[in-house]
């Protein structure tokens, strides 16, 4: 079950923060870089976020938060800001389900964009499986490269605007 997550109480933010720490520690291990922004977040910074958060709850909204996705929409572009799955739930299709959910919710947009660290091959494979194509890269720290991926839903937008 996918439900919107609202940070009305610290408990909701804490649930997301705990999931985020577990998921992004796996990524940090994969890429050999532990200074990534999601590992520095706090309950307060999550509550201040302007992103829309949705969680995957296998047993319903009162159960365990197994995965979450957060995105931002600006005009015709949706930026997937974070996609995370609890390591104990890896390879169960949760990330795919969350990604498809946002794509359905925002089906009228022209472009979906996201980034993945080079070296995080499972994430890159997932995004490419869902039709995302490489649209550039940027070194954000010595030896740490973020790959920009995009999925156009219309031919009217170019990769520079997505």
C-alpha cells in the first residue's frame, strides 16, 4: 500500500529518517563515499522539505515503512529527489512500484529527472529498466560522480530543460 507521508508529527519524520539512513548507508558503502546529503539530514530538515513524500507500507499505514519516494514538481518537470528501500526489503519490487506510482500521479508532466551515483549499479539498472536515459554527469566530490537520468514523456522538451 502506498500512502502520502505528512510530517505533522516528529514520529512520521523519524520513520522516514530511519529508513533513509539505512538505505543510504548501503549506497554510501557501494560508492565508497559517506558524506552524502541524505546521511546528514535531521527530523527538522525533513519537515522543512518541500518535496512530496510517499511511503510503501506492506501491512498498511500503521505498519512498517518498507520504502519511500520523494519528488518535486516545477512546471512540466518532476524531479525524483529520493527513492529508498529498507535493505531487508531489497529486490521485492518496492522501488519499481514507488517509481511507477509517481509516474502515474504526475503523468501530465513532460519529463522525469533524477540522479544516481556512478557505482550504484542496482539503482542505475532500475532507472534504465523504467526507461530513464543518461543525460549527463557531474563530479560532486573527488571521485564521486552523479549520473543524471531523464525520462521524457513528450518530445517537446530537450535534456537541457529537464
